[in-house]
């Protein structure tokens, strides 16, 4: 995947997950961990989304440490 470091196949540190992401818009491709709420399934993420309050359902990859030392998640796709 272009734009981020792929997960290490020997560990489970970063993984694809479903989540609800709090963001002002959908243009960003990476998010601080504090803006991401992981969900057990895509259906649950869709149920918990609230677009009027800027909470969007997504499939994300992470967490990963950014070059600035922050924990971040990368967008795989919006649901």
C-alpha cells in the first residue's frame, strides 16, 4: 500500500481494523490515535457513525508511530 509502512508479518503490532474516526472532513489519509475508536466489525462501525458530528466509519491500519513520534492510524477505506 502506498503512503505508509506495511505491517510487520512477524508481529501483530499494526493490523487492519474497523473504526469510527472523528475528523472535520474525509480528506485526510492518516489520523491521530486519539481520534480513532476501534470497533469489532464493519456493521458496528456503520452503526456508531454520526456524520453530523464528524464521526465517520472506516477501515484503518495501525497503530503506527509517525516520524514525529505520535501514534497514528492510516485510512484503508471509508465505509
